[in-house]
């Protein structure tokens, strides 16, 4: 039997552990006090509501293999994320759809009329968008860009939209019908009992040992003790930030408890730049199959990641990409270690991408 060290117990680490444990000894090390990474959920002791402690996670994918795999460890209840956005005291539907367009411009367009109208607003002088702002102006024109993207983006990313890559906006569709499903993926849901149950089942095996509250640095790893090491933490942290810190945005929350229903929806964005929070999520709406007299909601704020913060979203500005190349060169010099997951590869990855990557990686080490 081989002996593997897995650093991190999010989806990358937990899927690897589950896939490799039958014929190998697995030691999972986690620096936090719980397993599951940013997907960790727990019951609120006051209200009994399941809380997504690090922000909302709605599982959505077009990968049937991943969908079937995850359901070995939970009952995935269908869930449609219908996001709203508040701009200048009006509530709109996101992503931008026919309802949004008609409401915003006070029209009653048909799908064809709306498409032609939006095309007429497009900045045709932009042939190949060089950044987020140009992509938006070419996509929806200046009015919708200003309303739904400009202020929100500055709050979320902490920089001018002109500094961000155009690729960020390519994930946001415009629909010329009344479909207000935030995601376009065919398979969408939330685990009935929360995400933590998934990680508990994945790591429940006699060949798997989990150590919590332990942070491992490169200097502390004794490679001779393990046949291979899998690392899912930040790549710059592994190399002790020798070339500097890669840019990440992090989020923090203000928690509120109230009676009844606070906002009537799971997620509402706040697009005005003057409002400091980016969105409010009300967690009982993520489990509509449950009945709660009270409610818990979180105001979410975004800021630059500092030394003791949890990194969330890689910024991938030009300086970050240049720094990443240096870290990647260092990584390529190493043997006996695999860097896996969002932080270790410095990429934006949804849950299903992370799981698919871990499943594929595990095939090489069975």
C-alpha cells in the first residue's frame, strides 16, 4: 500500500482521499477547524437553518459523471437560483433577460425586438474587447453596463473594470426570453442536508486519517514519509511568497437574525456603488423544503485579501500572471507533489470543475 499526504479537505482533497483510499493509506491535513473548505455548512444553533458559512454554493454542472458521483454522498435536491439586483431603488431580474430589459427601458419588447434593441446599444467600435468594461459595452451598451456591472464590479473586485480581463464577463449571459435561472447548466441542486455531510462520507474510511487545525508549510513536509503529496492550498503560500503575494479578493459577512422572511429570495445583489455590501443572501431560501419561523441573512462585503484572510477569487491581473509564471517554474522543478484545485492552480473553478479535476487526477495514482 502507498502512503499519500493530502493538504486541504475541500472538494479537491476529499475527492482524492475518497478515490485513493481503498488500496492506500491517506493522511488529510486541514488548517481550519473543520473539513469541507469553503463549502462547509452547519446548522445555525438559534434557528436550525442550514448556513453556507463561506457564502452560497449552488451545485450546477453539465457533467453527468460529476453529478452522479456527488450523489453517492448526498441527496441533491433540485434548486433554481433566481438572483435579483437592486439598482436605484428598483429590483431587477438577473441575469439580464427580457423582463430586465423591458422593465429597465419601460418597454414591452418581443424577443426579436429586444435583441435588435440591445444590438443597437452595442459599442460597435470595439472589435475585440481588451478588458471587462469593453466586453460589457460591446455586450449590452453603456446603460445596462452602468446599472448592473460597473458599480457592482468595482465593489467586488476593488479595481476599475478596465483592469479586469474580458473573460470574467463571458460567464454572464443575456437572454431574450423570461428565463431567470441564473445558471445555464442542466443539472442544478443543493444537498438536502448541507455540504458537510458529503465531506464526512467521503472521508469516512479506515484508511483515511484527518488532522484538523494544522497548517503545513513546504519546510515542514517530510517527502520521504509519503509516496506522493497532493497540495490544494495557495501556490504562493507553498513557496512562502518568495515572489510576492498573488492577488485575490476575499469576502466577509455581517450576520443578522430576524423573524419571518427578510427579503423573499435567496440572493439579491446591490449594484449601486454607494451601497457598501455587494449582496445579501438569506439562507432559509436555499432549503425551501424546510419550514422556519425565523430567518438568517448575511450582508456580504468584498475586500483585498490580506495575510490572515481566506482567499476566494483570483484576480489574475497582468502582474499576477507574471508572478504565477515564476511560481509555476518553481512547481515544475518539484517531483512527488501535485498541485490541484482553485488555489494551487490560481484559476477560477466552480465546484464541478474541481471535482472533475480531482477524479481525473486520482485515476493516475490508483
